C-alpha cells in the first residue's frame, strides 16, 4: 500500500528511508496551537493525528499517511520552535544544566481514497539531559541557524548534539521520527490489510 509522509522535514524523510518502504511526501496545512488547559501529551498526539488526516483528505487512492509532531516539556512549559533570538535565549537558559522531556507522537491513518477507515498512534517520551550553557554557547549556537526551526530550539543530530549529556529513551524520537514505533504501526495495518 502507498505510504505518504505528512511532513516537509528533511530529517523525517531521511529517517523514514531506514524503514525500506517507498513513500511520497505531502505537507499538511494545519493550525498548530495548543488549546487552553490541553496537556502536552494530548496536544502532541492531536497534532500528529491532525497532520496525517489533513494530508489523507487530499489523497484520491488507498494509502497510509504518517503524521508526526515533537515538542519539549520543561517545568510543565511546552517549548516549540523559537519565535526569535530572545525567545531562544529564554528556552536555552531554562534547559541549561537540566533534564527535560521530548514528546514525539506518530500517527498512521488508513485512507481508502474516500474516507478515513482507521488510525493508530503512539506517544514516545524521551528524557534529555543538557549541559550547562554559557551566554557565549547560546549566542554561537543561534548563529549556526540550526535552532530556528527546531522544537525546543535545538537539534540533537546537529550542532546541538554537543550540549546533550545523555538521553534516556529513543534518539530517533528526539530527531523527529521514532523508527521502532513507526515500523510497528505500519506493520499493524499491513497485517490487518488496512
């Protein structure tokens, strides 16, 4: 069955290749805003499902659509992409020398060409311990251009990796596409035939 990745992320595309299945990409067009009182776990799961469904609705044939979302939680604060340098500084100071949670959700929708037949999703929480950061660290990292489009303002697979002391959980979930969980969800649909 055809697979569609609901993402424009080059990192997610690269990781999905490791599952050895051909796939297409289509960019979801959804509003990403957290509802008042919405728990971070519910928010990240909702966004992954919304992304998958938005892309599925544009498909005219049978397919499986993969939607993903990642956010950072520290002190119950939800950290998405930094709005500007000042916002980035605030996030980095909060993460500095501490452990935070990376929440990544993956949703797979089975679309029959006319409507949603079923969907399954998974939530992966990974603990990430950050090194203590100086103001120079924060400024030089921002200057690389990497933090601007990353949840929490850093990329573990890039320049930001040098600030990560250790992780407990899934490295690939922190990058943005949890390989094991995505594979298991796809197999569920392949076994049941949709």
